[in-house]
């Protein structure tokens, strides 16, 4: 299911000393004119920082001001980095929620933030802390240029082919930082008898590159789609919700309709549970709650499968919240990890708020469906001492199936 | 002024020609429209759940006259 929603005129870069495109200026006025500020109240950055400049309203209004000749582009240097790209504001904005389907015009904050980071970077105006982000991009580029064996070393011993009608796409973050997640995914699918392959050489997908060098990111996107097609993919299972959002929301923009179906791992596993192909043999006797990844719940509207999986886990006592309430939260990482790298203190505060909330509902385990959330919460737990364990939902599924990960 | 609308797969949409003068429509496929409708229903249902169980008191006579 591809979700296409974007504005062509974002493609014209905003340049220092040049007139802002008229379409963009009018578009920013739409947000400025609303002033309901529903976007603001649940913006995880605003909740911590209380600075309206760092909200959807602020981002649009700042740009509107610039288009009217007030201020200078370089003053926006440290503004756009304050967005987690969580998507809460754009779906809760009345322009989207109560008029978007009627007018086919919505608030597209995430896209605007990515565009502005790109435009500013192209003119040498980088936010404080950008060096850290550039380092990640360079590391990931080095993986892409490195030997194929490194990219699939996480799958050592799993004996997975490099082709198949069903392919699992594993991004670099999962392949290098949170290997237990793709390993759990692969072992679950194997135990359920699913025949699937992985790419011999997946290309770079990271959001930090997307919002810095769009051309390089799109080039890699095209290579990924081509490689999956060549491998014979009819269904592509994605293990990282950030990549899932890129595959279903961004890739079709640049490569057209995808020649395969894209499925998120929790949907795939949930279907196997419902079909009786996955069988649980061990209980998981814990009190759990679930953190919806922004990229899945808010950006893609996908929230049912993790809830159904948790409900099917034997022995588990679950306190799961309404997905709407979860629009308020982010783990603090952000859909592009640039936020966490450039603003570690704000990121930490956002993480603490979410962990405390999980504590309040009486959980001992916070289940997640995203490797970035897992990493972020693990760090926040250690730093804050809040006693709640972040665990990936796939690790629990594997555990209940009696699989060692 | 009443909008000129068309009905399309369960929802109302403005006639596209009305969106060619000042603000233009963006690229949006049916899945994106469905997502907006889903988010809207979820949000309104959630809001309803917050408020439906209680009745907000009106003003007392004294408050009204003060
Ligand atoms: S996308 Fe999220 S973090 Fe960014 S402005 Fe919107 S609500 Fe705030
Ligand atoms: S982003 Fe949306 S909710 Fe927020 S002030 Fe704007 S138009 Fe209103």
C-alpha cells in the first residue's frame, strides 16, 4: 500500500537572498492562518522545550515571515533540527484532518522540515551538531562502498538465499547496530516455514542522508528497488519501521509504483500467528505495555498488528493504550536520528517522559517494534534509572516460540 | 457560498477546478485520503471517549446573574 502525499513546489529550493516561491509562501500562510495550534500541544519537542518556533506552526510561520522580507535564512540555522519528523502535527492539524481529504491539500510538516534541512545544508548553513550526523552518513556510505559480506554478516549461519519471491529487507542500522532484531525476524520466519531471501547488497536508506543529499539517497533507493526486483521479489518484508515509511511513502515518489508488495514485519508475523503457522510453546509472564513507533503509527497509520500479536502472547499481561494517545509520544530518537545526535538533552527528556508514562501504567516491560526505539529507550533507562525494560516485540515472539535469539 | 462537491468512495471532495486559482491541490493518492479519514475517525472516537462519560455542568443561577 503506497501512501502518496506531497507538494511538487517543495522541490524549488529556498535560497539566501532570493524571493521565496509564491506557492510555498501561500502554503505557509495556510498554517499561519489556522492558529488552533493543535499541532503544538502534542508536539514532543514543544512539550519539553515550550518554544513555539519549534512546532509546525513555527516552521511555517518562520518561512512565511522570510517570504515577506522579514529575517534572513541563516537565522533558521538551528530551527528545523528541532523536529523529530514524528508526523503528529500534520495529522492532527485541521488543515489535514478536517479539510485534507476534501480539498486535497494538507499540512506536510515532515516533508517541509526535510526540505529545509536540505536547502540550508546546500548553502552551507548547518545546524550545531551537524558534524555528528555527517559522521553517521559517512559511516553508512562506507558500508555501502564496502564488501557485500559485511552487509549480510548479521545473517551468518542462517543460510539465507539472495533471491526469492519473498525478500526481507534489512537496513544498515539493523544490520550493524541492532542485529538481534533481524536475527529474531529471520529465525521466526524460518521456524514458520517461510521461504525467503535477503539482498546480497542492500543500499543506504538512512534518513540523515535523505535530508542532506536527496540525489544520493534516491540513487540508492532506485538500486534497492532494482535489486529486489532482480532477486524475484513479489513481497518485501521490512524490519525497520523507518525504512517501511520510506518504502511506502517516499520510494514511489521517485521510482513510481513499486514492482512488489511492501509489508511490515509485524503485519507479516501477525498473519502467520492468525493462520496458526506460528505456534507458541512458552509463556511470557510479564506486565507489558507497547510504544507505537511514530513512523508506523503516525506516518503510516499502522497500529493494529502489534496489538494483536501482544494479545496472542501466552501469559502476558498487557496494558496497551489507544493509538491516538500515542500520537503524543516519541522515544526521542526521531525518524531521522539527526535529532538525537544534535539535541541529545532534548532527546533524553522526551525518552524519560515516555518511560515514566510506561511506568505509570504499571508495566515492567516496554515493548517496541523499532530498533531505534529500543536503542533510545535502553540508553534512557540506563541514564535515568527508570526501572522498565525495553524489549523488541520480535524477541518476545521468538521467545514464546522457543527460539534462541 | 456552498462548495461545489463531488462524492467519491465514501467521502466528499471539492470539484478539482475550484482548486486551480489560488491554492492548488497537492499530489495525493487514494491511500493518503483513506489515511486521513482513518485518522479523523480514530481521533474523533478517542475525543468522544474522553468526554462522553460525563456531563459538564451549566452555569448556576448565581453565576449567570453575577
Ligand atoms: S513532526 Fe513531530 S516533532 Fe516535528 S513539529 Fe511535528 S509534532 Fe513536532
Ligand atoms: S499546523 Fe495545523 S494545527 Fe498547527 S497551527 Fe497549524 S494549521 Fe493549526
